[in-house]
């Protein structure tokens, strides 16, 4: 059995937090089985790493691994995506199509944001979990599949069950083993470690000297609640790396990139005009630091 440290290196997981290590340890322990696993944790904590670990250490590792973001697929097409459809099943179904559960037969399916699945799709999924059977949309012929399901959610499933947005029987089928990844604010010792790794990566990516936080900035970094977790930390490290001319970052500078923790206005994904500004700044740095 691979060690936790070896798994971290293989999957580029940064951090030494006890709860994080326990989550990885549980993933290693359940991997050889076919037990259904539910990964829980806030948005941006890195839940997608655990299903990859579980698949890579399982007897299914040479078969397909398919990751599906249930929240990103429109309700009208989710059944077709997951289970496939017959020709003529609906407008636009010009040919028979295999769904993920047919394509991944023998492998693993990761259902991210599983709490977003419509109730009708939940019924279909429950049937797969109970006896490995499914129907293509527009078909009456039962098909069999042998798929390991790992799901993830950032919502409170008991609240969703209470509000009748998620089936209780499906929840208990999915969460034979539940693995929780702690939010970044509970991993204080890992925050600066992660920031330094991201800063180094972006320094290389944009061919700029790596940014460095001053002591007061480090303290601010550790005090902040990180509502967007690792995803937000990485995004801010990237923005500062490309937009700040000084490579030494003060608390005042860092504070300009940290929205109020109670605000929903997290730093935007870089794109559009900001991307143009970044490219221009990158070119400026390249000229300044690497001109011959």
C-alpha cells in the first residue's frame, strides 16, 4: 500500500494538515473495494483529487475514469449524458448515443456536485447503485453496467433531504463511506505553503520573478477566512503574480485582492479585459527582467 506522502507527491497535493491526511488515508483504504464513496467539503477545497486516488489504487485502474460535473449539465440533457439515448428519443436525437455509464463499464464514474441532480435522474442513479441496471432515454431494454461510483457535494445533504431536493435512500447508497475535506481556514499551517507553491508555479508560467509575501502579508493571509478555499487562494496568487510590479507583497497590497469574507464577490476567473492586461503586464516584465 502506498504511503500518504507518496500519494501526495503523485497527485500534487500540498499540505500536512491532520484532517487532510485522514481524508487521503481513508481514500487509500477504500480504494481496493467497490464501496460507494461520497466526498464532502466546501467549494474549492480540492474534492476532485480523492476520486482520482481511489480509482488509481483500485482493481479498475486500467479501465476508464470519467468525471461528470452534474451541476454543469442542463436538466433536460443530464439523463441522456449519463445513460445515453435511442435515435428519435427526442428532438435532435438523430442517432443512438452511449451514455457515461455504458462507456465507463468496468471503470469508475466521479459524479461531482451530485446534490444538483434532478429527482428523476436520482431515481435512475439509485437503480444503477442497487442492481447495476439502467435504461437509455427512449428505450425499454434494460442494460447492465459494472461501474464504481464516487460522488462529491458541497451542499448540506441532510438539508437537501429535508427540503425534498435529494432522495434519502440515494444518499445512504452513495455515502457508504463519507470522506470530508476540511476548509482552508482550518488548515492554517498549509495556507502559506500553498501560496508559495502557487507563486512559484505562476512565476515560471509567466516568466517572471516569483512574488514573496512580507511578514505582515503572511499574517493577513493566515487571518483571512478563504470562503473560496484553495481555488480562491490560487486565483489570488495568479492575479498578484501578473499584476504587481513589485515582487515583495505587503499586507496593504494583499488586502486589495481579498474581498470581504461575507461577500459573494470572489475574485473573478481571469478572462476578457483582465486577461489582456495580464498579457501586457507579462510582456512588460519579460522586457524588464529578461532583455538582453
